[in-house]
C-alpha cells in the first residue's frame, strides 16, 4: 500500500497486545485537532459506517493527538474480538483539521479443516465436533491454542505421552472482495506409541509390602512371566491408583498416610519408570462416638446403622460410607436412614473432637431439618408411551412424604419396562423449598426404539438353521 504519511504511525495492535484504557487527556507534546474525516481501509466483512460506529468517533469531534482517547478506541475495537490487526494513521493535516485512516484486518473465518495422521473418519469427525471447528468459526490464536491443548491432553490421558499436534492455517484465495478472509486449518497429528511402564518403585512402606501396594493399582509394570509384555501408562488410571493406595491405608487405621512425592521418569521414547514415596504414619483406633442434634432416631438406632464401636481400628473409608455412600444410592447408611423417612434436608457431618495417643473421638453432628413432601410429579420425554402406563409404575405421588428409596425404585422399575433407555433415566428436583418442606419431581425419560430384531440359530447339516424375529 503506497501511502504518504504526514505523521508517524500512532498505534499498532497485533495479537497479544492491548492498549490500556484511560480518560481522554493530552500526552506530552500533544495537540488538539478536529476530526475532518475518518476513512476505513483493510479487510472487513463490515461496512465502513459500522466500523466507524464501533470506534465511537465522529467527524467534528475534538481529539488530542497523541492522546489517550486514541488508545481507548483501539482497545474498544480489540475487545470486540473481530479484528486481528488495527492501525491508526493521520493521512493529512490542514490547520487544526486531522484526516484519519483506520486500517483493520478482520479475524479470518474457518473454511475447511484437514486432519492428517488419523485413519478413522469417525475420529476426525469427533475432533471437529469436540473443538467446534465449524465453517464460519472465527480462527483466533485462542482457538488454535485451545484445540492444540485439548488434543494433547486427550492423547496424554490415553497413554500417548509423546503425541505431537501441529496446527497450521492457510489463507483461502477468495475473489469476493466483500467477504471476510477465510483460512483452511491443517491439523497434523502424530499419536506415536503408548508409553509403557518398565518399573514401579515404592519407598517408605513398612506396613504393606511393595506387592500389596501395587495390588491396589490398575497401573501395572511389565509382567515378569512374559517379560516382553509391558503395561501401558494411562494418566487417569494412575491418578485413581494413588487415591486407592491411600484409601487402603485408611481402611487399616493409618489416618495420616500420604504420598509425599511421585515422579515419572522417561527411560526412552517408549518407556517410563514410576517412583512413589510413602509416609504411612501411625495406626489409630476409634474412641468415643457421640451423636448431636438427633431427635427422630435414638443414639442406639444410629449406632446400629453406623456399625462402628469404640476400640475398632480406625477406618476413614468405612466412616465416610456409613455417613453417606455415594457409590450405592440404596446403601444402608445414616443419610439414607433420614432421607428414606422424609428428611430430604438433613445434614450429617462427622467431626474429630479429640485425638490422644492412638485414639480418635468423634461427634456425629446432625441437622435433621424439616420433613419434605412431594408437590407435583411430572414425566417428560414420553412421546410414544401413554402417560397412564408410566404413572401406574411410579412409587412417588403428590402429597406423599419424600423417600429417596421410592425415587430410586421408580427409576429402576421404569428402566425395566423396556420402553426407555435405562441409562438416560434421570429424576430432577424442582422448586425445592426447605422452609415449606415441599419439592416438585420430574422424571426425564428417553424412549428406546420400538423395533427389535432377534436372531437365533446355529450351523448344522451343511447350512445355517435358525429363526429371525
């Protein structure tokens, strides 16, 4: 672009830079001018008047050059996220009249995505969908960085620690001048081989042997009976393994057990070694266990459900489950004892009150709350199945006292009808009011296909014999 500038370039913004917004005050050696003209050049899908409106500047406005208002204008344009490059020029000055040119480059739109290095078409489609790489999407540096990071993390979690993701863009030659620029995105993915574990080294363990600690881990080292077959490293499995090791110690009374350090050392492009440093701590026992705040159930009833007595080996995992077992919705625990009898709003918290020698005293603090009753019961998603078929299988009714057990059984029995996808059955509480003790309940169902094909048979007598229904 051949352009005679009567003043040096005032401001330039590219990716990664933002001007600091301040009040419109003069800068040293600045002078006040009247804007005689604002001209917009560069590539943009917006017309000139729209862009000028974005700036908030108008012909006839007085402005200091250089001045903070110019910085504010550029920051305002940049924050729109529509432009990748913004330049302000003064093209001419006549007396106190300034002629301004705003040169902008719009963020390009995505035209097409090419993924190299993957054979399966379905996997390529998943990447495009998961990272929202649809045609027309604005291709910002942030989009590229997030896509690269997401893919690397995904492959890392699957054990491909050496996976590389290279993303490039290529401008599309578009003859339609009025349209914004477009780019193709090229993703070059080299997954590599899964990293395998050559050894798992454990230090600091006296209570449990190395073998017993390793038995808690899904992550395995190479098999000595088949030395050529080695375990693949999965980051999520390894994270869960560390939690399982500590839970094993807590089950045996070692409340303070922890992993003080763990490291993964690369032994090459395909092998790693895992080092775990443990601190086991001392073994503890349950002391006195008292209940506070209970009026619905006696201490004896609660102790019977808790199933823990003074002198038992401390078991933090068991204590947590006996308060509320999140893995079993129908477990025999204190939370379900209350919630199956209408006390939806009850809260139960175990608190250590005293630790002495090898003994821990506890208080089980209970806030029973108000009894809850169902108000409206609604089923959503049944387009084919008649309402009466569903409602006659509901164990929850309007006006009935809340029972978690009844909700769980209803979900289970609806799934057994065969009309709905059992995995997508979901009860949802609405309009929960602790003060009134009321709630609405919605059962959201997804109907399964009405048609099923059953094939039975076998091979005999020189051909296939069977039935198709």
